[in-house]
C-alpha cells in the first residue's frame, strides 16, 4: 500500500493549476499524547489522500501540527473524520487570510521527535503550563499596558517582512535558538507583562510554558497567532497593530495583513516584501527579491547562481557531485543576504 507521493512535482503543480474546484487553506495544531505516532500517521495519510487533501503535517508523541488545503466539496467529510479521533476532537482551525487554493500541491505527513523542536528533554519543563490566551481586542489593549514587552517568536526572515509595533525581533534561525535568546533578552523583566506571538500560535504555546518555568509571572500569547488576529481585526473592525506581511510556510510564502511594505529587496534595496527561493536548485536560498531583480537575475540570488542555472542540466549535475554541507553553495535561509550582490 502506497503511503507517500511518487509523482514529479512539476506534474503535480500543473494538475493543481488545472483543478476546476476551490480549495480551503488552513492550519491547526494540538499538544496531545499520541501513543502510536506511526499508526496515526498512516491512518491520516490514507484518509486525507482519499479526500484529495494537500499539505504538510508533522506528528509526534506530543501532538500534531498541520498546514493543509482541502477541496471545498470535501470540507464536511474532512471535519467529520478528523473530529472522530479523540485526540483531535473539536480542534480549532485557523483559515488562511489570502487563499487562492494554490498553497500546497501534494500531501506530506511525517513523524517528528517534536512538532516544534526545542532541543530540550521531555522533563525540562511542563509544556501544558502555558500563558494566558488573548484574542485580538485583548491583545491590542495589552500592548498599551505600560512596560509591556511584545516578543516575536518567529525566525528572523519571518519578522523581517511583518511584525507588531515595537516588538522584540530576535535574530534567530530556529525556535530552539530563540528560546534561549528570548530568555536572555528578557532578563530583569520577570515581573513585566510579556506578550508572545507567532504565525498560528503553536510556537507560543511552548514558549509561554518555557518562560513561566523560567520565572516570568505574567506571560500572555496571541490566541491563534497572526493568522487568527488578521481575521479578527477584519471581522470586528479593529485597528491592526501588526504591520506588513505574515510569512507562511507554503507555496505562497506570505499573506498580506496591511498595505505597508516594511522590508527591502536584498539585491537592489528597493521596498519589497516578496520572498522567493533561488532558482538555482543547488542553492535554493530564501531571500527577498523585487520583480525587477527577478527578471535581471532570472530568479537567482547571485550572478554566480545565475551562471549555474544557465548551464546545461548535465553540467549542473556534475557540479553538484561531491558537494557536502560544508562546501555547498546552499546556506541556511537568508544568512547570505549581506553579500548577495
């Protein structure tokens, strides 16, 4: 029985373009003990594959973290089947703000050690002892509290294109790095109101529990993250204290929350908040590129990558042979940014 996709991605992307129906993009997570992660993974894959659901899902003993797109005609079946699992009954969904249905082109369900990697042993802290959840209105009010500290619990490349007013923006590549970094940045503020936010809320669940374990007394988190906040302010007519774009981990790479562009093209410096991956497959660097530079460099991050991209494919393959993590051109996320051009 086939429990993973084997079709070429270009074929899958073309199939997605030709679909005559609408898809709904959403995310959800839940910290819950899953006794047999492998069995749960296989059951969900089969169930969702039958419903033509695409997305990226991580399952661990500590719970589930899912970002998926569901064909509109299969929505009720998806909800009914998911809620039939005791572990996921009534789990709340966060619907995409901007949704063209092209967020994912295949289904990936993987088993992980953690649904959010923190690099800490199971007994390091109580992940269920979380902070206070705030809706959009309460969050806006809390931000106005004298001495309140707003902390972005996302990676540096996410906060670069959009963040809350006056937020602390840790220069971190991973959540594991960020836990320690944020704790150090907040030293001396253990009695202050701490406001944590992330994309959909999952990282703040762990971060709030970790900070409480470290002695912080008034820890709060944005319920449902930026995704839920964007929906609430629109629905309730609230003023957005978030500016710019919300980075998302799918083919779209971002959802616009406000019209402001707070970042710049990494190549020419013009205002821009459009992330892309370098068109050179051997690099695939994530960086910000405007339309003009995309045309000039053919979607590549540097002239060097552009030169490789223009080579015949057999020569590109030869260049990749023998590459290791140490000598490959690829780098982690946008750490190459200062030397792009």
